[in-house]
C-alpha cells in the first residue's frame, strides 16, 4: 500500500551540513552528515551531535544542519558568521573562545595527520 506524500524509499533525504571554522566563519557546505564525517575524518555520530547541539563542536569546528527556511549561497562562504546563522535559525547555542577552538583544531590535525614516512616502511 502506497502512502501519499512520502517516498517508498527506506532512506531519509540527506541534510546538508554547514561547517564553520574556529573563527566562526562558514568554510564549507556539504551534502550530508556522512559526507561531512568522511571529509573531516571524524565519526558521523560526532557530526550529528554537533549539529544537534549536544556537542559544541567537533575537531575544532562547528557544524550545523542547513535550516529548510534559510537560503545559503556560495557567496556566503567566508562571510557568514556562525552567530548570525544561529540568530536566523532562532537558536541559542554555546560557543568556545576562538583561541580554544583553534587549539582543539590544531591538536586534532596533529593527531590525525599522516605520519611522515622517511624510511619507506
């Protein structure tokens, strides 16, 4: 039996994710949480919790789901501030100081960067 207004697919539509850097500026728009997790080398659960607000951020970055009533254009990259986006969504979120997020980002990058392989092994 077919239901009206819904897809027969058992998969949910992917939700675009906005990625903000430690200075709270929009740096990326990804097609889904899975794509974000793959691109940023973080667990999808961490991205999901950061989008929901359970986590403040992950890997020194802030993540938000794209609100369905807000239009984000490519011209917003490097110009849209996280606080401004949260205000448009009418959300109250916590933020870490910019220098603390920068340290978290640098620590994450140091732990997850490929090791220099000088001896060929």
